[in-house]
C-alpha cells in the first residue's frame, strides 16, 4: 500500500502475460475480453462511457471511463462521491499494458482512493492480493491457451453454515487429484470434469504479508492445515477451458464459489450442461442454510 502526502492511497498488482499489446488490450479493456476470464462485463470503450462488472445479482460495479488510450492505458472512476460506512468514496482504477521483448506484456492494475485514515487499507490490499493470487493467473491462462476464442461462462455460489475445512473437503469430493501428475478427474457421481491442476502457490513476500495481515484471508486459511481453499484448473472436459473453485468465510457462513469459462464452438452447449450439473451438485451438498 502506498500513501501520498495529499492523503491519496493506492495499491497495485502486475502480471506478465503472452501476447501483443493489442491482444492483451482486448482481454483487459473490452467487455467480451474481460468476460472471458473475470466476470461478465460491458464497456462503452470511450471517455465518458461506463464499464459495468457484474459480480452477481445486485452486485454491479459501475465506473465512468476517464481516460482511454488503446492499447496502452485506460482509467475509470467509481460513482460514490463521498466516504460512507460501505466504502471510501470515489475509487480510481487504472489499467496499463507495457510491451516486453519476446511477444509478451506486463499488465498492471492500480486502485487509488482518498482517505484520512488507514480504515480501508486492508480491504484494498485484499483486492490487490486477489488480482495477483487468482484473477491474473486466470488472465495468463486465457491469453496462453484461449485468447480470442468464443467463451461461454457461468458462476455458481452456495452459502452454508458448514465450517470452511469441512466445506473444502466436500468440494474436493467432486474431483480426484493426482498430486504427482498434477491432474484432476471427476469420480463417479460428480459432474464431468478432467484437466490439469494449475499452481495457486504464493511465494511473493508482499503477498505473504497480506495473508498475515488480512482478517478475511486468515479466516479462510484457518483450520486448513496449510492447504489452499482454492483450485485453478485448465480443463479438457467438459470442454477446453478454465475452472476456478474456492471458498471464503462470509460472516457466520461459508461461501462456496464455482466458476467455469469454456471456449470454442462446443463451449456453449457444454456450459449449459455443466451449469445444471454443478448447480444440482451444490444444492444437494450445500443446502441454502439460514445464517447461524
């Protein structure tokens, strides 16, 4: 976390990815591109226009585009003008694409906000951690294996009173992991799934520090015996794609999240079948409990 003399604070995250600046720009600055590895997104792609990231029902993040310089940089500002109990007010987010040798680029995201105290620092450090530990890994997978392909995606969530370690054991019952080969297959009775297990290991000292300082991340890891409550998979079945399975404590409950991005001509049909199968699987194992 960086703090300027004028009270503006910021966090940032960066990742190196394959592709030309134009390829990377399409992935991080256009609605179809962002929707292919992050969350459903629309963008007017012009100064004064809007970007809308849809994180779920009633959970749209709306921002006004303040700078648009393809394929290098764009910036947008949220529309909350003043600090409230819910957040620090206006948050400016900047995306930067920097070309590197060998057909690669560095993608950098910076969140900036104004605050007189450190009240929101932990929340934004958690955002930067999420980019580096999960979403930028998904962006890199997308650009490495599926760039420009048609994407069909779905996102399912369940909330349960089950403690995180028990909930994670239930999630892992839907996959059979060969730790040595780094492969995964669905056992009998689970939705169709096979592919490679991608690393979610954290080695960066700054990110390890956030794990120690963030109450939410500490809560997610509590009782896990050193295991990450997260799986990132490069799929072969039900279609070529990416799957991201994780859980997170939410108050007294545990949120279980399953996200699939399936690519190519067969992706739409495979996604429709997989969404129904995983929805049924979640409903059977995580009934929608009332809060404890």
